[in-house]
C-alpha cells in the first residue's frame, strides 16, 4: 500500500509531508524549497506555471496570475464581492452562482486552480518516495463550512488524489505538537495564516488529542496586513504626486509585493525602506515611490486586525468553560504569527510566552502526515477527537434554522 501524504493547502504557501517510520518528514519541492507558494499562472504561450516560478512573474502578468484562491474556494460570488478589489485577476459569477476566476478568457472554479498546487506537491512527494502517491490528508481552516470542505476535496480529486480525510488546521498542529507530549495539557492553538484565522482549545496527552472548542474568522489573515500597507502606500503616493494608482493592475501587484516584503522585514527590524522606481508616469515624467515604514507605524495600522483575532479566542475559551490562565501552552501557527505585535498580544492575553518548539509554517502539514500515518497503519495509538465548528440544523417553517447539533459538539 502506498504512503498517505499530508498536505497543508494554504492561502499563501502550501507544504507536503509524509511519515518516515515514526517521524514526519517535510518534503522539498523541485526548487529545493519546503514551502510552495499557492500561486498559479498562465503565460502567453499557454503554459501553466505553479509555485515560485508563478509568483516571480506576477508583476509582469498580473491578470493571469492567481493567488489566494483559498479565499474563494467553495464560496458564492455574492459572498466574495468585497474581496474583488484585492486581486488583479478577474473573479466572475459562475453558472450556479459560485465564484470563479477568469484567466485568458476561460472560467475556472477555484478547486481547479488549487488542484494545480496539489499536483505539484504530489509530484514532489512521488519524486521523494520513488513511488506513485494516490492518497492524501488535506487540512482546512477549522471554521471552513461544508461547501468549502467539499470544494477542497474536489481539488484533491482533480489533482489525482483520493482525499482520505479533511482535518482542521489547528487540530493538525496539535497532533504534531502532541506526538511528543508526555503529559496531559490544555493547549490553545492560535493559527493566523495568509487568509484565515483559527483558534482551538484542546486537551493533549497520553496519545489522545481532543478538541474542546474552536472558533475563527475565514476572512482574516496576512493578506489583510498586506492590504493595510498597500492602502497606506497608495495614499502616500497620491499625496506626493497627485496620482491615483488604484486601477493600474501592474502597479497594484508591485505594491502588494512591496507591502508583503516590508511586513516580513519589520518582524526583525525596526524600520524598512520601500523603494519602487518608475512606479508610474504622467506628463511631467516618471514617478518613483520611496518611503520609510517603521514597525510602530505598521503596528498602528494593523492593531485593529490583531484585536479582531482576540474575539474568537475569548469565545472559544468561554465555549470550553476555561480561563486564559488554565491554558498550559499556546502554540502559534501560520506565518502571520511572526509579527511581533501578534506575539505580544497573545502573550499579554494568556499571561505566558507562546511555545517556540514548532515551525509555524510546517506544523500543520506535519500533523496531516501524522493523521495519514494513523489511517495507513504506520502510527498506532493516536486518537483524534474533533468538534463540529459550526452548528448544524434544519430549516423549519418560516425559514428558521432549528439547531440539531450545536457547534463545538464532539
């Protein structure tokens, strides 16, 4: 029987992992990287580019480069209308009202785009294992609804993978963390990724990982931080030159890349310079953008976003009937948790430093590989008990939902 791989299909980056005996191993892609950007592009020759190569050419081909497809997967067009200004590619209404991307005149459902990323990860796993891979465990945000989960399964199917299990990202992180945990602990997994935020409160110990409560926001992540920096750059540029660049797709893509880079640099530096020569031009000649952004200015811009993450945290604790002080360990997951303000906010709320022993980019894929190992029989004695993140019910007379299974039910 072939190996069951574990995949973290992320908004910004994706990771693939597999169990090697008792140890999970993160697999590098053909570029030699453990992270594969979740970006797919169609060039003018009709070639499909995936990952780093697609991300690199985004500035010169913005309309045909699709990133953050996870924000649209399994969603109806009217649900995502407010997000359309964020992306330079075209998002249209599909025949059954779903959100679709349109590239070079062809409509595609988001699972078709995500499938290209999954195919690349599948190929990397096959090259590493030296055998065909047909089965996978794929992770999704805990707060994804049924339609978003089904669409993720569809993406796996299109990529030639039988999706043996869809598991929640924070639960996967807890599974990876709990593999080495010898004592009973109450842990909080704070998962702040590129496009989504999740919080889960779990009991870990003696090879059992039990989710008590979960919460989140499927529309809050690092993309929103980039957006805040982009809006600031647009406003500053307009103030300096009088030019509004909002409608220029190539300029928007350059600003997005610069905003993302500045955000990353400000996690380790106090200030950074954003330098974009020849950003645009008017009758008087070319216009350049050069700005210094300090960490404190960035924090001022994004504080409302970080504070928004704390509402689901408080709700999850209330649902689990626990206090912040009851939590033994806080595990940070997702690249956005590298932002110092996020770490400070979490430390202040829980009254303790977050656990530093896991890689926030890789821990979810590792947990998915552990679950793959459990399903494949390579990992014994690990039991995973999760909850339903959303209430399930039936529509009764008058369009009222009658709850049959309340949220956070095991």
